């Protein structure tokens, strides 16, 4: 199976299945000399891990990260960094009923058709369990980007089903299990998820991710545009069905006189571009939004077929997230960080000696 690596200079290769022994990641290309310990990565993993509230899967995994190689005395050496997360709460018996049939909306059917074999235990390789190792790798990228360039990456829940938010406060995002920036909406979210869980159904969500204090020049102008690689990164996350950058699909209703972002010596006057012009970062905030589908692992019965192609009915038991978007924020942050880290190293390799006579422009006009 190919397609398990991401990036060109800063690369991540992952391995492991939902109910296998462990998740493994190899991060290559991290520059030497950066202080790095497990605790630098564990915080984001704790935000993503299952079983953290009644609104997510009740699978109990500590998601404890172990750095196996690539550091010496707590400092990166420039050699590949091996990451390990052991699976400790495996319950493959939960999936024996679907061993010979396919869950609608899942990768069961396509994996079977492509490979002729599939790991039915929680979806195996196609499970979002794999994203835990991405979050750990993203922690490395976040740390480097912050220390080297000052870039800060944060995300939040922008909408869950019909519920959106009127108020916004970054300080509230980690004060509730939803990554919700509006404290006044948390009770409504709690009630909605309780009723959804009782009904046996699921719901989708929208996550916004922002990279602040960006530098200019990241991204290549044609096939490796920064926005193209961000889209690649985000669409690689399980359940993501759509991505917007900047104004996104709202550009359909915008005129050019509104959409363009005027530049003044004091800064840009708007950010409909989402911080990317011609595939290259402008120095404005990067604005990324993703839409995640409702999980198909629900108790409600649906039509399907078995491995012989015969009609059957199926419902999914076991432990699942009724809204996968609730735990997606750290994953989206990680994939944006990995993408920016890769492009930062590529920009450094080609353009380190470039000097522009045009002065830097503030990201936003006061």
C-alpha cells in the first residue's frame, strides 16, 4: 500500500491500524538543534484522544507518545524521528458482525475491491485512529514554526450541525469538550449531542484553522501552490468532504471590487484571499475551513451487501464518535503545521539569499 507519506523536505510516514498493536510515525527532515521531548507533543494528543467526554467515543486510550529516535539529550539531531503510540484498549470483537459485510459510507467496500482483503476491526488503516500519530508529528512542526518564525496555529469548532456561534473568544476554545469559542453555546451543544446520541444518529461539523504571524513567500506558483498543498493535507483527514480558504465559496457572490484585498503602507484592508496570493503566502493570517461529514458508524439500520454481493442489513455497534468533528481540531492544526513546515524548509532551501527591496506590509491595517 503506497500513499502513506506526506511532504517533500519535512516528511511524515505513518503506519498502524485502529486495533493493531501500535501507531508508528517517521518524521524526516526536521532540522537539528531544536529541543524536543515527549511532553512537547503530549498536550495536543491529550486534546485529540478518545474518551475525553461523553460526546466522543468511549474507547479509552492514553495516547502516550514515545520518541524512539532522532533526538540526543533532548535535542533533535537531524536524523529521522520515530514516534510510537501503543494501542491499549483494543476490542476487535466489536466488529466480528461486520467481517463479511460492508458499512455504508465507510471504506469497507472500496478497500475490499482495491486490495482483495481488508482489516474489518474498526476500519483498520482507514480509521481516524491513525490521525493520532499525525497530531504528534504536527507538534514537532508547531514547535519549530513558533520558535523559528513566530507562526502560531490554532483551530476551533465553527459549526456543529445547525448550531453556529455569535460570540468568539480564543480563551474559551479549550475550556469545553467541543473546542467551541462561544461559552454561551456550550449548554446547547451538550443538549444537542445528548439527544443525538440517544437517537443513534450522527452529525457533521465545520472546523476553522488560523495561522497567525505568517511570513511571506511560502508556496510554489504552479502545482505546489501553498493552497493546493493545504487542500491536499486537509482532504487527507478522515471524514473531510470540503475545504475553503479565505472567503471560500462565498466568492461566488462577491464582485472583484469587494473580493480583492487592497494594500496600503499600513497593511492589508481585508483578507478574502485567506493569506495566499498566487499560491504564495502574503504574510496575512492563513484562514482555512474544513467540513466533516457525519460518521456512518451508527446504530440505525441501513441496506448493504455482504462479501458475496447479497443484500443484507447492517447497523454498527462498538464505540464511535457521534460527531467526528469534535476531535478534529487538533488534527487539522497538525496537518496545517506539517504543510507550513515543509514549505518553510523548501523556501529556505531555494530563497534563503533572496532580498526584496519592497518593505514588509502589516497583515492587517489598524
